[in-house]
C-alpha cells in the first residue's frame, strides 16, 4: 500500500474517534493482500475510488487481525492546597480545545483508594494471592487501570484533567496504574489561604464548618485548620513529602503559585500548555466560558467555587500579625522552598 493510501485510511478512522485499525500484527500479509485487492478492483474498474476504499476497510475488518482502541487522552490530576486557584485554573484550562476539564471535584481518586482498601480485605482475593500472586495482582492492576481510563470515556480531547486534592497523596498509586500521568499542584501563600477561609467564615458565621470549627477563636481556628487531618494541614503534609519521592516521580509534578497565575496568567498558561505537550492557545481573559457550578453547600458554604466571565485579581486578606508569624515559623520549609525571599 502506498504511504498516502495508508495515511488516508488512518485519517479516515481517526475522524470518527472510535477505532484504529492496526496492521502491525501481520504487516507483510496485510500489505500484499491489500495490494492484490486494490489491483484487482482497479483492473476491473468495478467501483469508484470512494467505494473501493470502503470495501478495503470492510475487508480488513473481516480478514486480518484488528485492534479496537479509543485514542487514550493523557491523564492529568489537579491537586494542591485549598483556596489556591484550582477552580480558576480548571476554568482556564477548559478554554483550550485540547483539554477536557469539567472543573468539579472528582470522586475518581477516592474510588481508587476505596478499591485498594476493599480488595485488601477481601478473603477471596487474598486466597488467590497465595497460589497465583502474579496473575491475581495483574488482574487487579488491569482492573484499576481500566477503571481510571474509562472514567472519562466521553472525553474527546488529548488531555483530561481530573480535580481532587488527594491526587498528590496518591501519586505513586496513580503512576503504578497510569505511568504517563501527571499532576498540577496549586500553591498559595499560607497566610492568604487562612485569610480566605476566615473571611468566608465571617460572611457565613451563622453556619458551622463541616468539622465544627466555628466555636474556636481566630487563633485556635487557624491552628485547627493546619492540623494534619484538616483542610490545609492534610495537603501540606503531602507537599512536605515531595522531596522524598523518586526523581522520576517528582518530574511528573508541576507547581503553580496562585500569585503567579494572577500576575502573569498568559505566561503561566503558555508554559503549562508546553509541559502538557499542547500547542499554544490564546485566551481572552475578559471573556471566559463558565462551566458547571460545583456544590458549595456540601462544604457549608465555607469554600466557594465561583467562576467569573473575566479574570479578577482578589484583594489581599489582612492577617493578624501573631497568626501570620506562627504560620511562617511552623512552616518555614514551605516558604524556603516555594516562596524564597530574594537575596
């Protein structure tokens, strides 16, 4: 088959986005069979070229091995600290035609972690590990990989972005399932994260937090928010553990500071597109498409996920000096790594 014909066939199948015919399993036989069929059709002049092409495709499907595989998009997890621009970044990424990102927090990571916990206590699976470990473990890996890849089965783009703060905690599990996955990690100056949460609490002070922090004073509430199992402290632990990860894992992480995204949105997005292997894309920051609204009542209206038709830089929050000093002292490693003071 001529290269041009081969390109035409593959282009034709890709247009439908459903199947790709693989000739690699028996290239010599497939090549000569197609060549003979094409010659016969041409010699007898039985069909027009367009019909001949259709017959060739049907013949391939019936006579030679075929692999049916959807074009798999690259999986990218969106994670990081709360109140650090993940909702905004989701909205901005969704403006690119090569990215599928619905913006809502996804249950996918939680479900994969749940599968691991469940199967680790399943007596039938544990019994199989005794006699057929490799096969049984392979079944589990294949099933979890299929679950992850099928979750966004309707995505028609080359990159799919899935938002969940737990992805950084589960990065090694994710890469075991999907070795080509990547993570975007959202960061923000810690005092401003606390300030954002406290300001929203003051606006909704008649409603308690989901973990009942309303009765604390401001210093006590700040201390609780940074606890290892709370909304700021839990993802901070995962960020603190990043230097302990193997280099090949760290190379899968891309950190975005909220302040940089606000001050230099075009430059940040351009660099991020390049890291994702996507072509450049101009975005009108004064006319942004607004996606589906994420639920806020689930978080007792303390963590809003509002989208806007234009990029608006928020005013800085005023933080009590004692609280700001306590944060900077307790998390000096964070400032040294991600917010170093100029020399």
